[in-house]
C-alpha cells in the first residue's frame, strides 16, 4: 500500500485507500465506462450545475484516452469527454509544479477549441470547452479559496458574452474543511482527494452512492496485481522525476558557486591591478613633488615650498 503520509510517493504502509491523484488511480476513478456516474457527479458538483444545466451523460473522446495499465512514463494525466449538448470537458490532474502551467492550460483549451471541427466547417458548430484542473500544490498564491473559476468577462459590465472557453482550478492544499464540516457534494469530493490517506473506512458524512463507489474504487483490496504494479510504477516515476529535479538544482547550485568563485578571483585580480595602478600613479606624483621641492628649497623657505607642493613640513625637513 502507498504511504499514509503525503509526499512519500512510491512507499508502502497501512493506508487502506490508494492515492486518487496518482496517474493510474485517476484513470481508474474517472476514465472507465463503469465509473461514468462518478465523473458526472464530480463535474456537476465542482461546476455547481443544477436542474437543466446538469450534465446527464458523457462520452469519452477515445482518441485522447490511454489504457488503464500503461507504462507510467507514457500516461496522460487528463480525461476529455463531451456531454449531451456536445460541450467538451477536460479534467486534468496536476501532481507536480510545472513552469507556466496556467499558460499551458490556456493553450490546451484553445487548441482543443479550434480542432473540434474539420477544415471548412461552420464556426457556429464550435462548442464550449471547460478545463478543470486539480492541483496538488498552490497555483495562485493570493487566492484563498480552494476552487477558482475563470472566464472571459466584459471589464465594464462583467457580462460573460464570450462563453466558449472557461477554466476551473482546484488547489487541494487550500481545502481545510474537516469531515464534520462537509455539507455539499462539492465539499465531499474535495475532501476525498485531499484526505484519502487519513481514512480507514468511508467517512460517515459520505452517503452519496457515487462517492461511496469512489472510495471503493480506491480501496487497495479491490485492485488486482497488474493494477497495483502500474500504480507503484507511476509513483516511482514521479519520485524519480522529483529526485532528478532536486539533483539538477543541487548541481546547478554547485556550478553557480564554482563560477562565482572564479569570477570573484577574476574581479579581485582586476581590482588589484586597478589599485596597484592607482598607487603607482600616486607614488609617481609624490616623487615629482619631491624633485620640485628640492629645487625650490634653493631659493625659497621650507614653509613656502610646503604650501606650493602640498608636502608636509616633516617631508620638506627630511629633504
């Protein structure tokens, strides 16, 4: 079983449930025909869809799906599906911090939007696309809420006229509710993703059939050997990636120090040369003053020579 402590990926302990944010687990949870009701429940809850706006059915876009058991390095961390109206939903699990991730989501949505229809088709056939990203880390440091909704709005009226592309980001670290505080289905889904390793059984607050099935799907005793091996391989791949990044950062730090010292010595040499040049000029000027003073002393008093050359009385008297 996976470690009961978040972050200790690839290890095993006595946690009953497996990590739903793991590549393989995420696909098992939402990416199979049998679990379409779970995906429907999740989408409707997170998007706060009610009555006629609820999603009643979804169809997976098969060309974007990957087999449940697949080499961890090749798995894709997202699901794409359409609802009964043809609207597209991209559900993505982001386990690691990726530079410009938010920009990448915008590119992904834009690309999916323009590739909906074949060349020459009518623009009116294009359907709305919603990207829903679940992140195991914070994306927007200034935001407090665990879920943020992003749309293109009229800056004056705040009207949502350009409604074909929108984004929902779930930042799991920001979800702080305890089991006793769970009120909505949305709360319960976020609690499931955030606290999977804290439970030894399905929480009493969970009464919804889809959520109960979600816990059962992550119950390690319901996984066969091949699935567990793929799950572990995905964890190890993620751990290896973290280790490589840490190693690269460490090596970069070492190289930075080495280069810094080298540059420091070089600059020190330059500064030394500069200081030496400066001292040489000053010594040259002093010698010129001394020679001048010697000549002036033949006709002028020591005090006048000191005033004219800038040499001290002691220096003049020593001549």
